[in-house]
C-alpha cells in the first residue's frame, strides 16, 4: 500500500518537474491577468472621486468644453469658497456637528448602561427581553417612521434638534455589539471588584469601558457618519434653515442636476462634504472596517 | 451570579433604553398596523375629527395602494433595481475578493481603494455620477450638437459607441435605470468585498493544496471549492443586498434630486420607500402605513425564501 503511494508521488513529482516551465509561464500570465483585472476595477472605483476633484477645480468654460480635459488648465480654488457660501456649508456643518456629537454622547451612555445590564447583571426576564430587542432589528425603519412623524409633531418637536436626536438614540444593534464585547471580559474581575466594594459604575468606568474601547470607537464613528449622511428623516421633520443637516442642505442648494448648473461649484461642495468622511476613514480605517464586518459575520 | 437585591439596579440601567424603545420602536409597530387599517385616517386628522368615532376599520388602504398607478410603478422600479443589482454586484465582488485574496503585493492598498465607496455620502457622490452622465446644453434634435456630451458618453465614443441621453430631457426609462444600476452596484461593492474577503481569508489553505495536487483547473477550484466554502457569506451578502435593494431611495435622490425622475417625468424612478415618504408628506398616513407594511411583507418573504434556499444549498 505504502509502495503504491510512494511510486505515485514520485511520478507526480517528475510530472511537475517536466511541465514546470510551461506552468511557470501560465502562472505569470494568470498573475498578470489578476493584477490587470484588479487595477481596472480599482480605476473604475476611483474614477468618480478623480472626476469630482478635477471638475471642482475647473473654470466653468473649461468644464463645458466638448473635449474634456483631464487636468484643470487653470486651477480655480475660488470654486471652493463660492460653494461654501452658496450652499451655506458653515451653518450646515455646525448643525450637523451639534446633532452628531449630542446624539453620539447620549447614545453611548445609554448603550453602555444597557449592555452592562445584559452582560453582567441577573434579573427576571433578561433573555426574553434581549430576544425581543433583537427581533425589532428585523423590521424596516420605514415602519417606525410614520408613527414617529406623528409622535414628534404631537410632542411639538417639529423643526427642532430634539426631533433629529431623540428617536434614534437607542440602537439595538450597538447594544448587542457591546454586550458581546462585555461578555468576553472574565466575570471574575467583576466579582473581585464587588468583594473590594467597588461600585458598578466605577467598575464600568475603570475596567469595562477601557477594555471595550475599540467597540466604543467603532460605534462613535458609525454614529457620526450616520448624522453626516442622514437625509430622509431630517427632510421630514427639520428641513428649515436653522436646523438643516448637511446632506439636505447640499441637495437643496443644487437642485438643478441636468440643466445649465455651475457644475464645478457643485462638485466643490460635494468634495467639501465628502472630505471629513475620507479623513475619518484615513485615520480610523481599522475601526470602521471592524465595525462593518462584525455587523456582518456575527448575526 | 449577583444577588437578587440588585435586580432593581439592572432595570435602572435599562430604563432609558426601554423608555425610548417603547415610544419610538414598539408603539410605532402597533400604531402603524392600526393606522394602516383606519380608512381615511389622514383626512380625518386634518379635519380635526376624532378618528375614534368616524373611522372605518378595513383593508381600504391596502386596496387603494395596490390600485395606485404610482405605487405599482414604485414596486416595479424597486424590483428591477433589486433583481439587476444584487447578482451583478455579488458576482463582481466575488471576483474581486478572489483576485485580492490571491495576491500579496498591493493587496492592502487595493483593499483600501475598494472599500472607499463605503465611506461616502450617497447623495453627494450621486451628484458626481449625475455630472458624469449629464450632457451640457443637450440638443434634443441632434445629440452631437450638444455643448459637451459628458465624460461617460466621451468614453463610449472612444470605444466606438453612440452617445446616449442618460438623464437629460427626453432620456428613456431604460437609460435612467441603467444609470441607477451602475451607481447602486458601485455603491454596493465595498461591503460585499469586505465580507467575502473576510470569508476567503478564513478558508483553510489545505483545500487549495489538495486541489493543486490534483491539478484541478482554476475555474473549477472557484466553483467547486471556493464558492461552496464561501456560501454562508455569499448568502449573507445576497440577503442584505436584497433587503437594501428594496429600501433603495437616497441613491435616486442623489442622481435625480427629490423629484425622483428626469425633468420631463418626475417620479418616474420613485421607489417603495419614496412612496412611503411622499405619502407621509402629503399627510396620507394610512396609505403610507399600508405601503410600509407591504414593503415589510415583501422583505419578510424574500428573507424566508432565501433562508429556505440557504438551508438546501449552503454547505456546512
């Protein structure tokens, strides 16, 4: 039996040796093909960003040329200041920052407290309650929006920041994410702290939060990005000048998509709105990709 | 674990979350179902009448929604976008993930590039796509007399094709939908690549070594080894792709503005979610609720079908 295997593998080794040059060529061709495919796809993915940036720097007359230029002949930084004032981006930025920061802080507090209760404390009906929370994740948000719209207007919150912040403070998904993280911290630490007379809150602050910091950072980033990209709900409840969020303001300032619009200025505004997202991505890529992929695989 | 006297403490920690969830998540579920069954709800609230005395319970809203021409159009648009974009983006993402997984130099850089569309504002970048497809000073009689055909048409001409009016005055439904498909696929790739690449990297190398020893051709390795071993992740990206597809809305706002269609035919590309929001804004909460519940029903059915197929087809 072992002889057969031996002679077999010897033959195969010989085969491999014999066709090695042909295989080498084929392998190089395959590698080249793989790289060519990936580079073409990468170019397609990047092209809109490139087009946004060069268009934002062109003079309107250059943008309108029949034969496109791939680099601005005259770099028009002025488009950016024009875009900034035309779309009132300063105010929009402050509104969005305010909503983002307040809702992130409140949301973190609520999430940490609930995740702690689910991960560390014992109480009647814990599993049932947690299961019920998870079940709500299946429902599409549109189902809540209709009633929330009525609730918010009954509460007199129309055209206030409150309407933009409060309805979305609790995210079952974040509670779930953080609970999983908290559960990985050994319970012995908690019991030891209890013996030493440490209060729950102190233990949370000194032990659990530092250990779960990566998850908390992921939640913060996703929450801030959520505020930055929100469009539908703000359009319904607070689309007035004083409370407008940045995406709504951007879309409203440039309604003309296909006419004689000053596209370079429009692209400059788009670039300004996109820039913070890229900065966050550049510096905190690890946390974003972790948050996104974890939301995927564990479910 | 911890003595029972601490029970009240747990509830104290949970209090803010529970109160907010009761008001903004649990109550809306029941209330939305109730409103969807109240006929003429919006009109009554407007007249200041107490709906409790005058409403009729019934399926009127559902009937009305389903007879609505606009709603049928929204349903059709949503379904077309879903059926077109999910397979295209899944196959492309799979190919890119497999290719990325097979290289060493540049892998991290390319991975970052492919993730980039994920961290964008779908309305802002939609405006960039609109600019790329847009024809400057479109001449309806002879498209070639337009001022500038736009970069996409320039590329098409470069490869010997004919320029098309994609989103301008008089553009066809097919052209509009094509633009949306391109944009949605571009937008959907990063998440799928991330998940599939994560899955690929956790596949045991031994399977590939075995295939190599057997001299199995590459495409056969892909269809017989990689895809089956990756099937849980594939199933996951397909389900989330369908759910996301049925909720498509802001990508269309990005390209066509909140008129949801080309200038000559506003609403042409409206979707189910768009219909729900339009109805809310027009104070037709009954119709909005019925439409949202129909949307939920569709998502539920698609998920159940997917789960059934997965049970049959997903390996291990």
